[in-house]
């Protein structure tokens, strides 16, 4: 009997490992195919004067598979973004029960989203539309119900829930979803408020953000009597839009650079050329983090990738530990406005504003943001006791030569985007392939068998966490627009506020509050359609509004309770969250001053238009 039990356990372990390998391979190959197709299209166009038919359409639809296969990996590896970890506030003995509650709510919402997506796919199967003349759209859309179903199972079977009562409680999520979907009356306010309270409590405990937003959206659609299939419809519409594929491609480039030793070479360059200045090392850190942030989307990857490398360097050079942690945490989002920032791309898509114009609008505000952090570093340097790095031309030229391939990356991006040599997606694909060639083949920092697959999985986990949020947030934004919430808000502001100055102040207060409560991706998706009609009433230029919005969201990275960079820094540096916020507060104030300047001096955003 023991042998049979051991054999069954061994078979289950092997099956689990095989499934894990299969989902890793599917997601990784899909991302590589997505990066390779535009590059192959350009090569065919140049060499043979012909392209790959419908390659851009394939890339747009591959984005859906990359995003939601990544969402499955994020559910497996605990990679989905959360609001809090409030369950840590409760007695340790109750921990498993709070975990079970989170699992039950997450399972219920994910199962409901899977059913809604299945309805969407079945409807498209009735009157199939084909992609590129042969591929039915429902075959592409099928990743939505499949991924949400796997995510639901993953939440229900989380190892943390154990094997006893807590596990059965978590599994109740699936019949709970069916009961609410089929048995409960849709027009019951009591059901709505009770469910919203449960979702709020689950959010405090640490339930993933996409689950909370998805649950709220499902409830609102049910109360209105609208089919929940509207959520996956909006998800598909957003994800396959022409500019969105640039987000996973630039994220891939950022991860390859961060994991491939680029940060070490760039530190050497910046230190050799700027380390002799007062505060030179702080300037070096800010510039390096701004460079990496443009590719990683201020997602905290910069802090995780270079924090451990740079913190000892700063402390050894005489900077206080508190200042060093504050600088590294604040610099994790300081490059948010520079190309190819993922947040700027998403804002352009949601606001229907030219992405290139947004990047131009971000030049002066972005430089002000970087300068404000550098000035604090220079001020700190006057009191530090450590020696400065003497300038040596030989070391400077050697460092430049060693990092020449990485230094060419922003030149490649800017030249392609602003020189008109490639579209946004083509530029993103070329950048991703270029960084892979540099780090895998030229520098050989990433072994293609041992290291590179792990980089792909890390990248896909982040992409999946973002796209899960974007998908459900788009459904919520669609509900708010259909309910005419933006127009009602615009009318209220027009009636009660006459001064543009007062409106801009109120807008900043509102957006800072939004930044405290929502991550930047869901905030862009939900809030931008709300504030655009209001800003038009007061004659605010769309590009100026974009800078105000993004700078507020940048502050959100450093604001409790949802400031992602605070969480990443707390994890990376082993400091309590409140302590990290105290260290970053001077930088927060400096960035707030920049925000007010950009808000009330529109020229700073429109100088290059």
C-alpha cells in the first residue's frame, strides 16, 4: 500500500512538473514569437522587398496570449499585484483562515470571469470572424476562459490553504460564483452592498487587485442586468489595439537589461564620468535608475535589479543608509515620462492622444523630475565624509567602451521613434531582440539554457499581472462610461467650480488620492475616461492633462497604502514599510513641487509642440 501511495505521489509530481514546463514553454515561445515577427517583417521588407502578410495583426493578437498566459504564471508564482497584506495585522493563529477567505473570493471571481469569457467566445463562434483570412477570432479569444479557469483552480488549491477545513472553504468559491450568477436576484441592493463589503475586506487582506476590480465590475453589470461577457469584450478590444503590444516587448527589453549585467556596466560609466562631482554618485544612481525605469515601466523591477548593487556603493561612499534607501526607492519611478515608458504608451491608448506627442510633452517635466532628485543628492553630498571618485580619462573611455552596446539602446529607441524609421511596435520588437543579442550572445551574461528561460518567466509574470488588471479595469471603465459618470461629473464641476486654478488644485488632490489607492495601470484605464470630459470643460490641453495625470501617478508609487515601489524597497532592503516611506518623504516633497510647477505652468508640457 505504501508503495502504491508513493507511486501515485510520484506520478502526480511528474504530471505537475510536466504541466509547469508546458505552460512555461507556451508563454515563453509566444513572447519570443511576438518579438521576432516584426523584426522578420522588417528583414523581409529590406532584403526581398516584401513583408509577412498580416504580421502586425498576428502580433496584436499574440499580445492576448502573452498577457493571459503570463497571468496564469503570475497566479502560480504569487505574482499578482495586491493592495495590502492586512492579514499580517491579525493574530498568527488566524492566518490560514484569512488566506482561505482570499482564496475563496479569488476563486469565485476568477471562475465568474472564466464563465463570462466563455460566453464571449461562444457568441463569436456563432458568426466567426477570421484573422488574416484563415484564423477564427474565437480561437485567439479562447485563451481568456482557459486562463481564468486555470487561475481559479490555482487560487482554490493554493498551498497556503493547507489540506483541512481551509482548503474546503477555498473550494467553495466555485459553487459560490455559480450561485451568485444563476440564483441570486440581480436587482438586490442588499446583495450588492454585502458583496462589496466582502470584496473590500478581501482587498485589505491582500487579495489581488485584478480580482477586486473584476468582482466589482461583475456585480455592477449584474445589477444593471448586462451580460458579464462585456468584460472580456473590452479586454480583447484593449489588448489587441495597435499600440498595446509595445508594452510586453519593452518590458522584455527592460528585464533582459536588468538581469544581464547592464546595470553594472552602466554604473561604471556614470561613476567614471560623474563620480568626481559633489553628489556625483547620487546623480549616477538617479540617471541609471531613470534609464532602466523607462523600459521596466517603474514597476519596481529597477529597485529589485540594482538596489542590492547600489546600496552598498552609496553607503561605502559616505551616504547615510536612510538617504540611500530613500534615493533608490524614489529613483525607481523617476524615468516614468521618458520613452519608451509603458505608462505613457498606455495613457496614449486610453486617452486617444499621440504617443509621440506625449513623449515630447514629457521632456521638460521628466528632466525637472530627475533634477529634483539629483539636487537632493548634491545637498546630501556636502555633509558626507566619504571620498569622491577622481576623474580618470582612461577609466572613463574604458567604461564607455565596455558599455557601448547598452548605451546604444536609448539611441536605437529614440532614433527609430522620432526619426520615423519604425512604428512603435517595430521599435519595441527591435529593442527586445537587440537587448537579447547583446546580453546573450555578445556579453554572454545570460546563458541561453540556464538563465534566459528564467528571465522570460519573470518578465511574463509581470506582464500577466499588468494585463489581468488592464482587462478587468477596462470592463469597469466601460460600465462607468455607459452609466454617463464622466459627463455627470463634468456637469457638476462646471456648475460648482468656475476657476481653472481651483479645478487644477482639486484635480491634483483627487489624483493623489487615486494614486494612493490604485496602481498606475488600473488608474489609467479607469480614471482617464472620467477626467477627460471635465478637463475639456476648463480648456486644459490633452497633453498637459497627460503630464499632470502621470506625475500624480508617479507620486502614487511612493504613497501608502498601494505605493508599489515602497513594497519592493521594503522587500529588497529589509526595512519596514513605514520606515521606507519616511526615508522617501523628502523626495516625495521635491516631486510634489515639480508636479505643482507642471500643473500651473502649461508651457513646460507644450514647449516642444
